[in-house]
C-alpha cells in the first residue's frame, strides 16, 4: 500500500512500528509464547482461596482498551474465550534504566489492537473485578490498522459495527470487535458434530465424492463451468453429490453420507449463496416414509444439542422441532392456499393458472416447473412449523421412484420450515430404463432453453443397470438449518466468508 493511500492513523502506527524497531524491539517476534491460561477460565475459577494456583499465569491477547494512570495502566485484553482486565505497573515490568522504555514503548508505541503476551498473577481489584497483575510484558504483534471504535458503558455496547458490507467482507475484524459473532460459528460446529454423531451411531459411513465433475448431475440447477487443461475438456463444480453417493449404494454400502460444498451459478439473496453446504445421505432398503421419521429424529436431536431445547425463536416466531411433523401433499397445499385443484391439469391449463395468479411463466417451463412456481409463490410462506410437503408430480422429480399408489406422482418430500425448504428426499428411482427416459425428458427441456435441466449421466445409468437396491435419500441445506437453529436472518450470517463483489481498488 502506498503511503499516500494510508489514513493518518495508519501512518502513525507505521511510525510507531519504526520506533520499536529502532529500539531493538521486534514487533513480530517468534510465534511461540507459553500460554497456560485463558480469560474465561481465569474469571470462572479464580477465588481468594485458590489464588496460589493462579500465581504464575502466562496469558496472551489483543488490547481492546487502555486506561492511563501515570505510572500504571489498566488494559482490557481479549483472547479466543473472552476479555479480562490487566494491571500493568511500570516498576513491575521495568527495572533500572529500562524504566525509561516504559514511557516510550507503553505510552507511545502501543495501540488498541496490538497483541501482547504477559506473565503475572491473578487478583481481585477493590471493586471485585478479577484481573491479572502483569510482571512481564512482551509485544507479540503490532497492529497496523486501527479497529473500528466500539464504545462500552455499564456493560452495554454502542456504535457496534453492523454494516453488512463491513461484516461480511472483513469477517476477521467483525470477529474481533463483535466477539458474540463467534458464538454463531461455534454453535454451527456443534450442530454439524451433533448430526455427524447421530449418523455415525446408527451405522452410517462418511465418505467424499468429487467436486470437479464432467457431468453436473443430481439436481436441477445451473452449474459453474471450467476447463481441464491436461484433458482438454469442460468440467463443472458439483451442484450435488447425489449420483456419486447412489453409485456407492450400487457398490454394496448400506448407508453413506457426506457434508459437501456445492456450487450453483444462480442468484444471491438472504437464503442463497453460490457456495453452500449440503448434507446428503442414502440408505438401502428404506423409503421416503422411513426417511421422514429419521429426519424428525435428527433435527430434534440437533436442536437440543445446539440450544438445549426443541423450541427455537426465529424472526419473532416460536418454532418447535419436536417430532412428529405435519405432512401434507403438494396438491393439497396448493388447493389449501389458492382454492385451485391442479391435480389433473395439463401444461397449458397450468399456464392459465399461473396467469390467473399473476405468476411468471414462459415457454422454457415444463409442467413440473410451472407447478413448482405456483407452490413457491402461493404456499411456501405459510409453512412456519416443520412440515413435510409430499407426493410431487413426476415431471418435477427426474431421480425419484414413482408413487406406489398415486399415478403421475413420485415418492418425494420437501421439509418446509419458516417458509423455506430445508430438506429434499425421495424413494430413489432404481429402474435404469425409467431413469434413462427421465433423463431424456430433461434433455428436451434443456433444448427448450431450461438452463437448470439435468444432464444425462450415462455412467450413472450404467451403474443402475448393475442393480441398486430400494433406497431412500435426502439432502439437507445445512446453512438454512443453521439460520433456523441459531436465529440468524441471512445465510451470510452463518457463513464465515460469504460471496461478495470484488472491492473497488483506488
């Protein structure tokens, strides 16, 4: 960065850096520092009775505030667990001629945001605040960019940075000044671990599938494309891992799952990010009815693991993850919320319904997509409590087994919570001839201009020809489940580094 592009504060900090170096003090010393305690542990466990156990504390953290008291200072340091007050007195950390360095280094060269290490002992101040009395002080990292100011008074924070542009683009700074944000991501990890434990305890096997694929299969979505130079062929980032997981069911695994990063070249809003996390699992000899029951159990377990209760407040609404969940067919849902029975309508009749309800439609849309548009526009928002929407039209579900008793439908459900889909599941199609026909119908839609239609995966068809047992599979939107269980308003709030437009370089 050119000096003329630096702010006044940034220029001053670089001058302080130079001064430290002139004094022979390394502002970026070797990484090792023998930390033996953390802020929260000290504050929760220190008492006057056990103070001997805290007589030799080695602590490191970032300076968040300083109160200058002449020959002494009170500072607040923040580590990965929280904040703690530190008492620093010149006569304790400097001796003889070194005392003059105290005024130069501590008074003039140390800033809020710097990372320091200290040794000392724990005590309680006259006001009863647990603090560390420093006897040695070491600069571990000089901060060259000032932190956004966060004012505190009587335990309340003011001027906390809430600008999404700042929060999402500079997540590192957001985590420093808004440490409660870290709790969201700690709970996200707890959620994923709870789900992983749930599956492992039931005999499921976690595996990995390719991210780079020559066929972007397993979902109706627009892929990101790239080029493999060595093979001189187009490649795609995966939009789903379904077809690879089902290959493993063909190969003899009974229950496989994967937390996969998927990529879809589509729009961005509060519930969509081009890169997102999906959990998919597939179980041999099960159907979508069994999958509804295991889904209820999984989400109830996850809710309790993260929040200690099945009740969650989302957007001011109480949502209960306690099983069982309501079940309603897609056609009944549309009838309930529009008063129109579309059960026996053809494509042209469905177009008429879309026009009647002022829903967008165009020539690229087949019957399945028209029904999906009607449901999305007129029904989704009403399903606040966990609800299974079941029995979809065959045109909407090219990988799903036909319904055992309802012609024209398939054995599929989507789980709706707070007006959004969070899971999608099938009794999987294992008839290779039927699957080939469904793929060919998708190819026709692609020819009509549907850029979300599914490619024909000939290798997957070959796998099915070897024989896949009756199977049930499901995909969970992990980011959306995080939004619900952690009461976060946007998918960007549960992603550490969401997609952003490039910054303009001045």
